[in-house]
């Protein structure tokens, strides 16, 4: 597998979707992923997705993942697992590690779908065993079927914090509370309501002050925050908990894009540093495309559509497939970025397009 | 603790193998990450840091952060959250950078 017309790095929702569309257009595609199992984070998403029917609303994340894998197999996409990508050379060589040593893959186009890393917080005791990212807890309960703790404090009320809290309840844990530094809940009301119906308190304008424990977490101290996000003296409150989960945002994993010389921009609304890209996800390096969280942290549904778009566009740039499909995907992406929550992301994406044009002018 | 029954995922795979944690046998599911078997057995401290000696447990759970490094079959700095468990594996708490043999 030392040559491919299109190499896709990352076998999550964006990468698999990109591979599918590129293969459908007639390209020879190889996907590599450092994990032993494909699907990225999709197989941990046991909740039903939102949106419209064309975005598979009502279907659980893992079922969407199974569908993508089935399609990849039917289209003859080569999915190579257990290979962490190490770098990209200017000639399109992707270098990755294998059990037999370092190997190369020469590609005419590279689609980066590397996803994002979870952010963390520092506080007294934040290094105690029992303090972990929300994603770690989700991986343990939904993929490996073990409970990382019995009494969990969730820090952060974006959709990740809300959904994983509910999934912790489904796995049999007790969620003692969710805390949110902002004055309002970050995620969708429908997710928050499910927790409230289950009797889980959600505290806004409050955060974790410290984790308490000798060898592992035995308790947490919460503190109220004022309108400047500063602790209010005398508001400390100690809860009994053995686990602290942090759902405090994600940052795009852009290292490979940086190695490929892609110009970056900084967009806090999309998670931070992001490779500049055009409306078809092509970066400032014309050989390199991005899709999914690396192109701005959003959701699996947008990652799938971005993957499709990058796959179609990368194939088109090699003279494969037809233009007709691009517009339909762009329209679906626009639909996903509408409404109260989507409009901000749409605005941020338009900022990226504008900066891209300036950079390429 | 294992999640044997789940309202959406159904029943989990039974434990069919044993691994050894600091010499003590614990049950595991073939191929699950070592860290998952340890968590199921109630083990939370996986290593002690080089500088302060403070204990660390799993943090990211997907092989990024290196907090779950242990000595596995003599190899130090093995990320137990992404290393599959096999029957008879010897897993040891790691102190500092590990005292086992290095990768050959």
C-alpha cells in the first residue's frame, strides 16, 4: 500500500465519509488511522442524532458508523488500522509507524480528518487518579463497558458534558452534579432536561475549586463564580465524589496540517487554531484537504458532510467524478449551521473563507 | 466495576482470561485495554510520577496523554488504555520512568 491517489488520515466520521465519496468518484483511496478500530468517536455515541432525516436524525451514532464502514467495504476503500501518521513531506509522502517500523504512502491528495483533542482544566488535585476527561469516561462505559467511578462530578455543560452525564447514568453511575462556569447551560435544552428529569442538579456560575483525596478522588469542593468568572469568597461547598469528568471543549488536532505547511488561523468559536480552507475544504497547500473537527470543532453530522465535500473536491481536483454533488452537500452543511446554535459556527466558517481568500490573493 | 447490563448496548462480553497486576491475578476480557480490566477490578492508581511521586490514573483513555503508562511484560511506558489484554500478561505499577527492560 505504498501508493494511493487519495490518502485519508483518520477513520472517524469525516475521514470515512471523505474516503467513500472519493472512491465513489473513481479514486483509489487508502485510509490510515492510529487506532485498532475504525470509526473515531462514532461508536461511543449511543444517543440518537438530531437534525433532519437526511442527517440520519433518530439514528444512534454507532449505527451511523456501521453504515459508513459497510459502504467503505463495498466500495473497496482500503482502511489500514494501528498506524499513527508521523508526518507529511512536500512531495505528498505520508509517513506512518507500524509494528514493522516506519512506512511511507505516496499520495496525490491528502485529506486530514484527524479530529480534536479534549481540553482540560488545572485546579488543586487535578492530577489525582479519578480526574479525567469526559471522553475518557465515555470510552470506558460505552466502548469497554467499565465504570470509571460511582459518583461523578461533570465539569462543563456543553453537549458533550450533558450527553456523557446521561450516558453515565445509563451505565449505572450516579452523577452528583454538573457545574458550568458561565451563567447559562452551554448545550441543548433537550439534553439538560433529560438530566433534570433524572434528578441530577445542574449548577451554573459555579465551578470546581479543588479535588480532595489522599490517593484518589474522594470529594470535590465547588465554588460560585461572579460575573467576571472570579470565585466568590465563602461559597465553597464540598460534595462526596470519586470521579471528576471534564467536558471543557476540544481543540483541533492540526499538527499534520502544520507539517504540510498549511497556513493557520485562530477562531475561538471553532476550538482555536485551524488550517485555513476554502469552501471545498482545500487548505493553502493545494494537495491537502481537511474535514471534520480539524477544520473547526462541530459535530459528527457536520463532520460527515465536510468529509463528503472534501472527498468529492479532492477527487474532482484529480479530474474524477462530477461537480453536481458538491452543491447538494454545501446546502446540507448550511442547514446544519442554521438556528440559534449553528449561526455562530456558520459565521466563523465564513470568516475562515474570507481569510483564506486574503491569504491566497 | 463492569457494566454487564446496559439499556442500549445490552449484555457485555464475559471475562475469560486473567492478567496479573503487581503479581495479583485479575479477570479480563480478551483484547480489551489493560486499563479497562484494571478499572473493572477497582485499580485506579496506575503509575507514580518521576518528580513528585504522585499517583496517576487514566486521563484521556484514548492513548494521547500517557498518564496510564505501566510496565507490561517488562516493557515500561506502555500505554495501558490502548494496549490489548492477553491471558497471563504481567502488568506492574510504574514508578518514575520505569525500571523494566527497554524496547529492543
